[in-house]
């Protein structure tokens, strides 16, 4: 008699959905996806909810293979020794293997007043609350967006194009972009009407209901403050006694297997393979999700799992509905002096967003058909450096 394996996937983001669908390659594997809502959320489009140009939520039935069972619930604790999960509903769920794809959250603001007075935009619920708050403002009311990364940039641009008075306050604008792309971005943001406050003195140190205070002491009037300065991690892994890095990502080896339990595999934003985690992004998640599933399937088959192979190609930004920016990168995510600005950048961004959703659907119907792992040849060298095996890393080529 064939022994059936029960695999539970925690998290229904890009990595979790890809992993769940890939696991259906084996007919003797039962897959349960645990997610707190019944809809998949395109986090890379949440800013469009603010301009009411796109609905970023989709029924999971559109994206999951028929054999994936969706359990709308949250995991509150993992018991790795017993292979058991505690659920927020009060129930429990056992597993033979667990894919930890818990994703990321909005970064908690550690400055006085931010928790009480600032809105966030890192989840569907946060974006919906922000949208509701916008309805209470006039276009003359000043808005401050805090942060200089993609979420802050896209949110500020979307709001400015909608006609709001927007200030973006950050220590750096688009820090991972090539200087050429960064200069174009600053010009475009100003053309949209975004007032840029950038530099060490522009770090926000306090938030009230009516203003933000900068590190240089300057007060900035703000009827609505949006905190979009990075992402944090759920504390589920640490709360469950599993080894995590300083941010809370689950520590794994290069096959994404937890260093604490061979029956737990991580994927996406919540994974820290070999202490060298990848950029939190949809681009990494759709690569890591299937590879986490392949690690589980390899363990079931008794085959040694493959080390991860992840490569970046670009970073995309939406700048309202009529412009965008595509920053071409090396496979190690370092910016190249090549970018596609303006309307062309917007078209490419839209193609990538639409293509990612299509990729999830394709994996649901044809698991493993698109299996072709890219790799970053420099990762092996960086691993050697991080482990102290070598003192000098060759330059990327």
C-alpha cells in the first residue's frame, strides 16, 4: 500500500502558492495551504488600491491546483518535535512535512507616535484602511510618506498622481538603484508633484496627528502619514522555538531545510538560507516556492535535495499609471547602468505583474512544467566568505 504524505504550507503569498501547486506533482501527497484569508493578494499592486485602478485580491480557486486544500485560518505555534500546528481557531493540524512561507509584514515603526498616528500599506487590510482614511481628506491636506524603498516610492507616486499634496521623507531614495536611474526617478517624482526630503536629516523621528518631525529638527505638516519604511517578519518561527536570524527569518541550509528540523522547509521572505537571505520580493518568492517544494518531494523520494538557484534580473517601480522604471540588475541583484524609464518602464512593469499571476495559474495546471532554475554564480563565493572559508571574494562578472 502506498504511504500518503501530508504536507502543510503556511502562507498563501507568492512563495506559498507556488510551493503548494508544485507539491501536487506527486499523487501520494496531500497538500493543505493555511492562510488567514480566502483570497490571494497581489502585494506588488497594493498601491493601486489607493488610486482605485485595480483590485489586488483574487479567489484562490483561480490560482490553486484542485488537489490543494485551502484552510482559512492562522498558525499560532509550530511544534516541530510532534509535527503539529496550533491554529488560531483553536484546532490543531498534523504534518509530515511543513513549508514555512509565512511571508513578511509591514515594518513596525519604532519612533514616538508612529504606531498611533501613521498608516501602513504592507497588507490588504492596511491598504484598505489607508484608502478609507484618504476619503476623509481633501486634496489640499498634506500627506507624508515615510521611506525611500519601492513601497514608499510607488505609494507616494500613486497619491500624487491622484492629486494629493505629497511629501516623501527618507534618508535615501531608491538606494539600490543605479545612480543614473536614481537621478531620473527624482526628476520624475518632482514632476508628479512629490516634494522630496532626502538625506540623513530627513529621517523621521516623531509622528503626531498633524505633523512629522525630522532628524534635523524640521517639522513637516502632515494631515496623514504613511509609514512605508521597509518590511518586518512574523514572529511565528521564533515563538515556536525555531532558529531565526536577527529579523526573524527561519534559518535554513542551501536546500531551504530548517537547521532545526528536516521536516520543515522555508520559502520566500521568511527564509534565511545559509545566513544569506535574498531580497524580500515577489521575484525571489516565485523562485523559492517551487524549490522548497522540490526539497520536500526529494526527501519523500529519498533523493538528495538540490541547493537553491535564484537569480534576479530587474527591479520594477510603478510611478503612477503613466510611467514606471525598470532597473536592470546582475543575477546577484546589483544594479547595472541600464534602466527603462517612463512609459516603457510602466508597460514592462504591467507585463511582469500580469505574467506573475499567469505563472501561478500555469503552475497550478502544469506543476513543474516550467522548472528551469536560474542561479547566481557569485552566491557560492559569498557563502564561502560568510563561512570564513576564504578571505577574498572574486568580483561579479
